C-alpha cells in the first residue's frame, strides 16, 4: 500500500492552501506584531576558505505569534467560561511555557477528505460583502449547487473570496465569515476541522444572541466539540479550478504547549 | 482519484518524524538561542462575560531560528565559494528580510516515496559510535540487508539511532553522520531530499579531503545538486517497526526569503 | 567632591526626557515591529509555599529594535559612501552579532552641560508646521531670544513640539526637524551630541542639495564628526518650565556591537 | 546650580558599573535565553547613491529578558504570598502586556550617595567562597574597616568579587551573596536600593529559617520595604581603586508594565 499511496501522492495535482508569510501580512490586532524575520548571518560572514573550505552558510531568526498567517488553533486556544475542551479548567493547565494539556503538539496530522464550499463562487461574486455572515442556508445552497455532501470525518473549507486580499490588511480584516447557524451546520455533520479564507472563520461582527459571545465558532467548536479551526487559508486556486472534493493534508508543528501552529495545508486532487 | 487518495491517507499508518519542540531541545551552537515560546495571554485576561459572553482566548509568542528542531534547509542556506544553486552569487540576493531567490518559500511540498536505511538497525546497535561516519559501503550494505532499492525521486532517510537522545543535547550533538562517499551515493541515485536523525546529516568531524570543506553534503547537495537536506528527524519508530518503504510527506512553511523551515514530516505505511 | 556631587544630584530638579515605552508607540517604518513586551511568568506560576516559602516572581520578554523609542545612535549606525567614522569601511566590521568596532558599547555616558533651544516656544506655537525644517537662522534666533550660548562640549537639544504627539504615530511621523544649515550650526559649535523630540533629528523631507542625501545629519554628524544623535526625546516639560540650561545625563547601554541603544536621558536643573 | 552640577559631572571620575551585554553572558536559568542581538540591516543593503545620496544605515534586533545582564528589579517583580508592595494582590494588576501598577516605569532615576562595602577586599581575597553568605556582622566589619557609614537615602553596593567572572557563566552562578541578616542590616539603614556583583544579591543557597523562603531579600526588600535590588553590577574597578563613597547614578528605562530594566549605573568620584 505505501507504494500505491506514494504513487498517488506523486501524481496528484497539489493545491497549496497556505498564504505566503512576510513582514506586513495581515494580522489580527490581538496578535500584533505578528510576524518578523531577519536574515542576519550571511554567506560572506562564514566563508573562510582557508579554514572551512569553500562552504558557507546563511540563516536568520523568526519572531512570530502562533496565530500569524495560515494556521490551526489548538484546543487550548479558546475557553467557554474558563473551561477548555473536556471541561478542563484553563487555570489548571496554563504555565509560562504553555499549556500542559491540549496544546498544539496534541493535534494529529489532518489527513482526510476535504470539501470546499465556495460560497463566493456560488453567488457569482469575487468576494462576499464585507463583514457579511454565511448561514446554514448558504452552506446548504452552496453544497447543493456544487453537488457536494459533507460527511463525518471530513475537513470543511469555506471560501469567502477574501484570500485574494492577503496583501491588503485593512480590506482583509473586513472579510465575511461564517455565522452561528453555519457553524452549527458544520458541527452537525461531524467534520474534524473547519477552515476559511479569513482571519477567524467566524463572521467578525456577529454575536451569539443567546450568550452574547463574539466569534461563536471559537467558543463552540474548540471547547465544546473538539473541532479544529483553520484560518487565513488561500482558497483562490481551488475555487478557480472548482476543486470541491479532494484529499486534505494539514500538519501542524508540535510546539509544546502552544495554542496553535502555522502550517501549510494542501488540497490534492 | 481524490476519493481513493483520501481513503488511503485516512487508513494509512502514520509515523510522525518530527521531534517535539521545547525550550532546551538540542540546537547547533551556531543557531542558539534556537527556540523560545512564552504563553502570555491567558484565558482569564480576556474573559469578560458581560462584554464578550463566555468566550476567552489564550496565546503566546515564538522566537526561533529557522534551523531549530526538525527542519528542512532551503537552497539559499549553503553556498560553495559564495555561489548558491544555479551559480547565483550569494551577495546579489541577500537582503535584511531574507533571500530574494532560492528561499524556503520555493521548496515544494515533498510528496514522494520514502526509503529508510536503518544503519544502526543493520549493525544491531541502538546507535552508531559517536561522531562516526556512514560510508557508501554502509548504505549499500544496509540497503541489501533490508532489500531496499533507492530510486530517482525518492526521499532517503538514514537512521543513526541518535534521535532517541533528543532530550540530551550534549550526547545528541555527538551523533554519527553520513560521510562524503555516503552523500555521493545518495546523490547518484537521484533522490530529491535526504534526511537523518542528527543535527546536520553530515558526519560532524569529517572534512572533504579534496577541498577541506566541513559538512560535505551541505556544500554539495544544496548548491551543486539542488537536493534538500532534512535534519533532526525522529526515526526511532520507523526503525523499530522496520518501516523501510513508505509514502513520505514533508511540507515546509513559506517563510519568504528564509533559509529553512521547521516542519513535521510523516511516513505513511 | 563625591559628597558635593551627590548632594547636588539629590537636590536637583529632575526632568525626564524619555518617552514611555509601550506596544504601539511610534516607530520609524524601517524599524518595525519596533517594540514588544510580553509578561509571561506570573506570580501564581512560581508560588509554591511548601517548597519556596511565600516568595514568587514574575517576568517577561522584550523584543525590540535598538532604534525604538527614546534612544541614541552609535557611530556605526550610519555611513557615508560605506565609510564609517574614521573612514572605517563598513564591510570590514559588520558581523551577524554586530559591529566589531564603533558599536554602542563604545559610547561613553554623556555627562555634560545641556542646552535646550525651544524653537516651537520661541515661535509661540505648540508645534512647528508638519515636516518643516529648522535652519541655522532659526537656531541663532532662538538662542538669542533665550539668551543661551551653545558651547563646545555641550549637548544640544532642539524642541519642535512633536513630543506631545507620542501617542499618535501618524502625526508624530510628520514632525518638523533640523535642516542642513541647522545641523552645520550645531557641529560648528563643537557639541558632543544633538537630540530632538522627533524620529530622526533631521527634517524628514529635506535633501542635501550637494549630494542628494536624505537625513543630512545622519550622514554628517555620525560618520564625519563623531557627534551622537538622540531621537524621540520628550522635551515638553523642559520647554514648559523654560529650562534651557541644565546638567544633561544620558547613559546608553552597552549592547555589544549594536548600532544604538534605548536610554532615559535626564535634564537636571 | 545647573552649571555647578554640569561642571562637577564633567570633571568627575566615572566608574562604569555595567557589565557588557553579549550573547552568552551569564543568565539566571529562569531567564533563559536571556539575551540575543542580530545585526540584519547592513550598510550595503541601504546604500543607493543614485536614490539617497551617499548615506546608508545599519541596524539590528534585540530579544531579551528584562532581568538579563546588569539590571534593576521593579517592585512588581516579587511578591510575598501573592501580595506586592503596598499589599496589592498580584493577580489584580497582571496583564499580558505587563503590570498596570508597580511596573519599572515607576522606578525613578536613582541619583544618590553611593557606598561600596567591598567585602572581598576587606577579607583580602579576590572573591568570597562560592555560594557563601555575607552576614550583618560582615557588613559591620567591612564598614568599620573602610571607615564608611551607610545612611538613609544611600544606595548600598556590596562586592563579592564575582564580577570578574562575567565571562564564565558556571563560576559566576556560584557567586557568594548577602544573607538574611545582611539584608536586614541594609534595610535598617534606610537605603533606597541595594546591589551586588552577582545574579541576585541574595546568597543563592540560603533559606529564611522562619518562612523557608529562598532569596530572602527578594521577598522582603521589594514587597515589604520598597527597596530596589540591582544585580550583575561590575564592582571590580571601584573595588580596585577603593572608591567606597561616591555619587551614584542609575536610570532604569520605562518599559511600561515590565518587572525590571537593564541599565548602566555609574559611580562618580
């Protein structure tokens, strides 16, 4: 089987869902300064042919928030009334070096069927109206239009079209997102993870009428359902080629105790 | 085909080749301080039920060198007489923000057949002698013992056994590595990437008798052959279960201009 | 004498010339992200009364550019045609860890007579027009108005009034500054350092008509004259109380090889 | 008076009490990685004579703990049973961005009489035995030997001799320190700050027999008495020239909310 799998991987069409990482990319205000890279060791610095032969090396240093750029949230990232997933009190597992449980090192590699619901494509617009909210009806409608069924174990991606604005922070931060009914729709289908081409999956201005919570998915999917949230995906290419059904690969790094991880998810078709 | 691929991915046995990331993990002295994570926003800080409902979030900040932990080297990382891959002069593409060409954002996701040559296993030892060197003959012998053939397009992993010492920096830094003849052996087979369970693939004390270069693979595979090098892999599990032939998935992040990227490679069998 | 000096120090009126340091303070775009502080170790984390008694500690981590906030430039910070002060070629003393000569660790503590030329005060405005330029005639006129003489060995401070806008980055970055003739005026008087309540001492939009250089003082005072430049001073209080003549204390930190240092200068009257 | 003060400052003999800051300097294990500086923008990068004239600039980035190198502790740094100075509950003023009260921005510039008690010099040894403890009797004896009286409002510096080992982290971390009785002796005299040439002022292995607390001064001087602690001073020169009585200048930076600040204290004689 490894041979068959390797052959399929090699011959698959690979769609890269990661946005490029650079200083100045959009960042949620909470997570500023977000991302910084400095190249400080250069080749000429280490080139000493008489001592080391012709070889030289260059390298740099990264400073970044784990929620900068395309990333996945760990279960410890969000709490509901200070309880994390499994009703674990947040206080009990917080340390200066990170969470002693539910950190991103416990998120398994996501290897699953992926489904794209291209809501912007369905509506025939380059992107949905700023700060607008995607409902369960929208997801139903889009799935029917595309002939797609979302099933248990799937990874669900929703396209708003704002991924095309990755170089324009102000416009990007006003992206559309998924509303409460849309999030419930996803959870009911038993997906293992959801993701969108915006900063937070959630519709930015919406509040749960029951609890007043902002970012409903964050307080529901992570602490209550154990469903991961992926943010800042680039869904432009999969949208353009109408790749709605694919093998999804998303592999977070094991930053011990951290609340999320940058990663580079792929859609293979 | 996506369905078949997704099914195979879901049912595969997944071996995680990434070492855990934590403050104090082994780091090449050149790349100190290496890795640091601080959790600074805690749930209670953001919990304001009257304003935001029951939701709260936690997050931290990472400072790290791109060559810390399990990672892959970009082509710009190493030069031969100040020429990078394709004979590009290093000086011409170095900037404070990274390399304008050959940066890690240009490394494609590695989706390939993977082969493990477990040299320590072949020799029947938990790990090879400290600082010892693996030759072409060793790789030949190990491949014959395992009944493995390394082919063009493969990813070649070599196990020294030092991955088991990830929690002991001093011992880990004295790992065995691959000597010049072993590196040439790999390059002749046309692999796309090599990796080992040590800090640098190369045998640490060896010098190329022709040029005096330390770390022969670094001055040969990257600038001359365009073959990627992966370091600090955890090959203990694949060695133990004798998983020598597998589908390899290794997906670096697109840190624009950076000389490498931490990643979490997988062996699927 | 130490007793007399200590007595004078204790009884002096102390004017603090440092702007507060906080995330979001104004930063020259070149030096973004500028300043970040995260408190990550909190008292409860380390409070283990049964093991350590009643004591606990808290601490954080700083990431910052050496040119963030109130600071002084080292001689290595600026070059003229790639020559540093003393005609040292920049390339010869640059390393990944900083400059091997002319770094900020060689800047002595500045203990001198200080003179404030409050140009905004002289003109009777809260602040000079945005991006306007202070000339030699302005400095002459202001000095005559205040009855001040600038002498060799003095530290010269020039007030534009923009220090009051430290909480408004956009407005602050449009501050007035000192033009070429004003810089030459200062240098002719043999001052050891100059400083202003703006991002760069220099008038931001001016170019030297002879060479086309932006930031004339940076290419003249540091590489040619060895006169230090101090930036982002808070001169509001000394302006308000008309403290024009004072003992100046400015003590940079010895960051080995760095191109500048944040510091907290004082005016004692 | 400013003129007299400026004259005295200019003519004083200046002893620099700051240790140099460099990657690899000693750091308390709690505060690792401690200190990192990377020069990443170099002169050639910004030298564009046709666009900017002959000027170019270089700069870097610092990552550091506020307790790295020569520094002063803010009152919020230490608590006694989770109460800070003034019985303020630590929890109430901790935020991700630092303390809302008692942060280092509230520490005034220290301008005072300084007294050095050179305990190592008094005992005629280059340094006191490793991890040994300096008692009230020692301070009394040393003060009598030197003919010094410590008075209210003074800054008290105690020399162990370990400042000479700043380049040897292992040896430095085993420095002698001041025991409980010595700390009480200092507090009784009403000093405003104490400092020593070691990592923590306190004797490293001593515990308060009453409470079991490690680092007695940290739980007593800061939370109970409001007396600042200064660490990693370089007292070698003042010891060598027997400068026991001087004007002390120590000016922390105003990092808003931080628990301490690196600084460069001076002794003027």
